[in-house]
């Protein structure tokens, strides 16, 4: 099995070409669990890129990033922050859904360091092609993929972190993490913090 996805990259990358090539990627074992590659979505000239962790159950079925419950929360937060989602490029650090069966349900499994590393050439190619001014890492997986394994979203969220990927890179909480908070007040506070971080990104 290939070490990472770079062997699958097309010689001359375009967004359409990358998407097509990624559909055939077998660089890590997740192509066996996921139904299909869920590639990024959005215009090639987007100034803002949002990077999530990996597709969830609904994304795996539809082939589109952030369209399930977390995506709906993200849509709402983006709208409140004054961001037009159709003008942003939305993608994930890992392009296949990792899951474990629990009864009839498919429970989200966290991608490991090897899977994140294997998939990173797709994310790097998306960033190189789109050259966004601002990148928002949604949660620890995206932040670790782009800002290194020592990055801690809980301690370093919100502000811009110097990096070679874009002029402005910031990390914030993942929408799914907000959905998992049981306590109403805490959940709403984290949602407002996400909106505030997105406002900073959009400014
Ligand atoms: N969570 C993610 O990180 N990405 C998606 O596309 C959906 C849920
Ligand atoms: Fe390729 Fe990424 Fe899917 Fe692994 S998760 S098979 S590296 S597209």
C-alpha cells in the first residue's frame, strides 16, 4: 500500500482533476471503510478555507463535506458571522469516513496520525491551488495536520498562528464537539465562541 496520497496526485492539478484522482485514492486503509472519497467543496478562488476532521455518516453517503448535523451547525455559525458559505472552500483533513459499527449505527472513529499523514497531500494540494488568505482549522485534527502535533486548540484557539499555509491561519472548536456538549449554557457559550472566531477569520 502506498505510504501517502502523493502518488495519486495528478501531474497538473486542477480542482476537478484533484477531485477525480482523490476518488480513486487507496493510500490508507480508510478507503475500505468509507463509501466514497468526500473531497472539498467551494470555488477555486475562495479567500477563506475551512478544514474539518473527516466526513461523517451523512457526508459519507452524499459525498459532500459538512452537510450532516455538524454541517448544519457550521452553516448557522457562518451565517451569523457574516460568511457566505458558497464563497468559502470547505474541506476535511481526512477524506474518507472512519467508523465502527454499534448495532445498526455507524459510530465515528477518530483518524490516527498515520491516516492524517497519508491524506495530507490532498489537503496540501487544495491549499496550493486555492491559495486562501485565511484558513480556519475546525478542531484538533485539522489543527494538528496543519500546525503540528503539539498544537493545542484549547489553549491556542482564536488567534492567528504563523504558518507557511496561508497569511492567516486560526484554529477553533469543531462543530461536532459543540453538539456533544450536554449542558445548555456551556453549549451555547461554545457556539458563540465559534461564531466569534469565524468573525475574526472573516474580517
Ligand atoms: N465533521 C467533519 O469534520 N467534517 C465533515 O465533513 C462533517 C463532520
Ligand atoms: Fe486516500 Fe485520504 Fe481516503 Fe486514506 S482517507 S484512502 S489517504 S483519500
